[in-house]
C-alpha cells in the first residue's frame, strides 16, 4: 500500500514539475510571440515603386494625404520583403510624404530615394537587408525614430549638399537606433557635454555612408519604441472666438504640449475639418458663415507619429442681419446717395424762394413808384 502511495506521489510530482517547466517555457517565449504578433499585425504588401507625384496611389500603399506640407502622402503599417530587389523605391518627386510604421526585411534594398525632396522616414524598422536606406541625389528629407538592425550597409546618403538631409530630429526628438553603433552614453545635453548624465542618446555621432558626409548626431542607445501618446493640453486651455461678424470670425487657442513636439493643429466645425495650421500658429480665420446661426468649433493637436489629442471647444452664434436703415455702415458707405440729392433739393428751393422774393419786390415797386 505504501509503495503504491509513493508511486502515485512520484507520478503527481513529476506531472507538476513537467507542467511547471512548460509554463515557464511559454512565459519566456511570450516576448518573442508578442513581437511576432506585432509584426504580423502589419499588412503584407508587394514591393512599392513610385515614379513622380502621380505614383502616390492606394495601390502603392498610400493610405492618405495630398502631398502638401500640412497633409503629406502617408505610407504606413506595411510589412515588405523584396529578395534581390527594392522594397520601397520612390523617384523624381517634390511632394511631401511620410513612410511610417513599416517593417522591411531580407531585401536587397530596403528603402531607396532617387531625386527626391521633402521625404520622411520614421517609426520604422529595417532588418537584415543588404542595404537599409539609400538617399541618392535626394535632399531636404528627414530620418528619425527608426531601427536599423543587422543590415549589411545600414544607410547611404549622396545628397548634393553636405548634411542637407537630416538623420535625426534634434536633441529633443532624437535620432535612430543603429545595431552597429559603437559609441557610449555618459553625457546629455544639446552638445552631449553634461557629464556624467546619461540620457539614452549616444555621446558621438553615427556616420552615414556616402558622399554627403551626413551623420545621426543623436543616435539612440536602445531600439526605438513607437510613440503612441497624443499631445496634451494644459489645465485651463481655451478656444475662444473674437472679431465675430455676420459671416466670419477668428479662433484663438492655448498651445498644446507633447513629449516629442506638436507639429500641427486641426480645426473642426462640428465634424467638418476646416483646415490645418503649423505648430507655431495659434489662430485661424473662419469665413463663409451665415448670420444668426449657431456654430460649434473644436481644436486638435497632432505630433509626428500622427497621434491626435482633442483640445478645448467653443460654441458661438453669429449676429443677426440688422435693417439697412439702422446700420451706420450703410449710411457711411453710401452717403453720396443721400447728400447729393439733398443738396440739389436745397439749391432748387433756394432758387425758387429767391425768385419769388424778387418778383414780390418788383410788384411793390410798380405799385408805389414814388416811394422808391
């Protein structure tokens, strides 16, 4: 009996140990599974080739935008591979565009710009490509908050003007993570000279291959984690309306804040987008309103990661149209319509009166000739 009991106990203990081992194994694998889930949440897409402004189409992975400064074309949330080719190639355009939240791996070239201006690559990962990101004869583009991991050639820049392309977003915004960066992080500050005070940014620049002599001067020490935090508004923030007329008004608002910086504001009338303004603006003129009508306006602030935070709102009614005769502006603007006829009437009346007085004098003189 005791032998059977011991065998059962040993069997139960063995099962418990085995189950515990499996649970621990799954626990330690969970980060890798999480990474896979995150990667597969991106939409698989065929290689993209965009030639000129007309190439920014839905078929080429463009999710929105019109190519303007305030509303750039956006290519985002894609997973691409082009063995022996280029995963994303953009040529001969001056349109504003953003490549964001893409994962490119095992390609000959990950991303290539040729004769491009006004491009942006952010929040993306280029992993184990022969060539990561190439900027060929391209200028005025910005590259930041990306992960360059295990690419044979991480990046190359042949821009015509040295450092004309930006490979970081300044000290506050940071640069990119480079898996082959050999620098250290002992200091902080704009010039990385406040020591000892590590800040997660390398103390020396990461040199970009190519003839432009470009560099990422704020390389990240750890892989970049996407920004998902929207801009926020200080307590007491207000949206106010002033210079309210029958058909127009001006909106003014408190500026928002963001951990990486606000880049633009969106203004809505109800659910209708009226317009966008850059981050240095705090007012917006609204026209085309109807007299004696109520309106509701709201403001949103956005950052580079396309996170939008709702701001304050305001409701306002335009004044009613007053009768023309009670509007001073009407009289001031049309004075000549009334003054000229009045003067003419006064002149005519004066002439008539003077004529009558002359005739009366003549009749008196004729009736009493000797009295004159």
